[in-house]
C-alpha cells in the first residue's frame, strides 16, 4: 500500500519566499509531506529538471457572464476552466453581476449553477450595479456570510457604473461586513466627453478608443477612489492599473499607510495603443479598458512590480469572438469604437507570458513570479494558505513546468471558447506540462484531461489582511454612524 496518492519527485519547488529541491507527497488532495526520499506514491511523477510551482490564482476573470446586447461571452465554465488549467492556473475568481433593478442574491445563485461545470476551483466577486438599501442591508450580509467576500464596482460603463455617492455606500457596507472592494476606476464623464468629440470629428476607428480614454481619466479616478477609501477607512484593490501614472497614485496611497492594492493585467505588459491600429479591423481584438498604453508605461509597470506597488497580475479574461453574430464584428467592420465590446481573452497565457517576460528575461525572480500569479491573490482574497502556495496542509494545486520549453501561442493551444487570441504568434519560453487540482491531474502532457465539475466553490471567511486600519483622516468615524 503506497504511502501517498501522488509523489512528485526531484523537482525544484518554488514558493513566494523559497526555491528548493524537494519531493512533494500528496494524500487526499492535500500536500502532506515535503522532503527528499519520500515513500512510494500510487502515482509517481518525475520532475527532474522541472519547476514545481503553486497553481495560479487568477483573481480577475470573466467566464460565462451574461451580457446585455448582441455580443456574448465566448466561454462556458467548461472551456474557460480548461484554458486556465492549460496555462497553469488552478483557481479563478469570477464575477456574479447584479442586473440593474435586480437582486445580487439571484445573480450569485445563477452563477453558482453555471460554475458547477468548472474543472478548477472558483470563487466570485459580486458586481454591484444597483446598491439599493435592501441590497446593502439584507442581501449582502447573508451573501458575505456564505463566503462571497468581495465586491466589484464600476465607475464607468453605462448600465454598470454607479455614482460616487453609491460607491461610498458600498465601501461603508464592505467595512461593516468585512469584505474587500475592487474598483474599475475611470472618469466616466471625461470618457463620454472625449467620445462625443471624437465621433463628431469622424474619428471612429478602434485606435480612437485609446484617444477617448487617455491616462488622465484613469489617473484621476484612481486618485479619487484612494481618497474615498482613506476617508472611510476601507481596504480596496484597484483593478487593471494600466501604466505609470495610475500606479504612482496607488504608490502614494500605500506610502500614506492605506490598505490600497494594485493589480495589473497581462495585456498591459504586452500590448500598446499601436495594437489598436492594426489593419482590417484587427485592432478591435486589442480593445479593452483601460486602453493599452505605451512602451514607457510597460516599463513603468515592471518597475512598480519590482518595487512591490503592483502585487498581482491577472488576465481580466473577457472573451468575445471576432466573427459571427455574437462577435466583435457584429456591428460591421466600420462600426465606431464606442459600440465595440471591451475586453481581451488571456486565461491560458497569463502565467507563461509572465514567466517568459519576467523570469526568463531577468525582470523578476521566481518567488516574485509565484507571488504575482498565485500567492498574493490567494492572500488578498482570503484563500491562503489553502491556495497559492506549496506547503504541508495546502491543497495540492500544483503546476509542473518545463522552464526551457519554447512555445508559440496559438488559439488552438489556449483552448478557450474564443475564435482568436490577441497573443497569437507570440513565442514564450517555459510552459506547464502537468497541472494538479487537489491532487488530481487536470492537465497531463499539456493536454486538458480534467473533468467538468471537478472544480469546487471556495467560500471565503473573514481574514486579517482586509481588516480596516481603524484610522480616519479626522477624529470622527463616519461609517458607523450611517444607517445603510
Ligand atoms: Zn474585468
């Protein structure tokens, strides 16, 4: 009778703090032993010359989310989770989105049903588009208690955005309930003004999307949400920081001691506004918000990663097909940028691109890579130490990487439900070969073998990292006084 279900032998294990050669012994889906010369496993995996890394935690993914309008999210949880796994990610945090006038409780129930097909583990942020009093005081307390411990708010996008007044109410509710607020921060009216002017001038191409939202619209709003978070003493994460100026606002807030965290996404490290200018409407494939920026912004983001200001890199996976009745071309190839669906896919490529551009090119070391792609997100969203590390007692969510394998990214390889990847043709060094979720192989020899429904919902209880500081700018605590 073997001592372990699985033993991974002779690999180089990396966590967010250490790199060491060790066997990994797994029993009952959990890591139960680390060390040399472990006893026999029912399954033995030889990882000589390979890296044994924690499975990725992608804390910003749009999978099988319903949308208004003719375009569709191209993924089901079956395809989205396959794509995540093939790129080394074993946990995704997606979004249950409240319909305007609707119930968030109902959205969560519907999304749980959709996510039941996932091959990897999952949790949700709750998108609040209509934070009415009964939502804040009746639905949210119950949902947070059930483990949905983060809220997402949009300050732009018609139909999704909320006002600053509503955002303050959501922040106050989060503080009372012990939840984290994640924010899409762009100055809505400024984008609308730019858009009106561009359309009036006949400047309607995909590349003009970036003109409609220059960095100032993001920088101003990041500054504003940091001020709101400071005034209410509420921890926040700023989503998709796209370049130097908004990262500087995050850094300023951190230097004042605030619990403000910044996330960036793969696309902001790879694409620039020039990609929106690709011919034959191909630029639409790169259209996302905030808009891709400049080479200088990419360099600034890497610098902010090195300085620890940006601690999380996600995919913001948001797949829309290019062709067909639900794709980016549905309104025709001369449609103005202002009606095009936003978002790029990227679940599978997030970790390989970060590894290749970061570790292989010497911008970051291996523990920083692990932290950026797994450990920090697990900590920030209350999943650590169950997820995001390799330690005795942690879930055996492990990706075994060939650090030298050269791979050219293609749509076929990423295995999502889309018909294209904007990363097509990009060559990377390093690719995951075997991926385990709770000790069960979901990817073997880079082929997805994980069953639909293997994934489990991850409820998130209260945790220290997002406790308010107990410090207000003045002597008065405004949050405890307001009845929501
Ligand atoms: Zn997003």
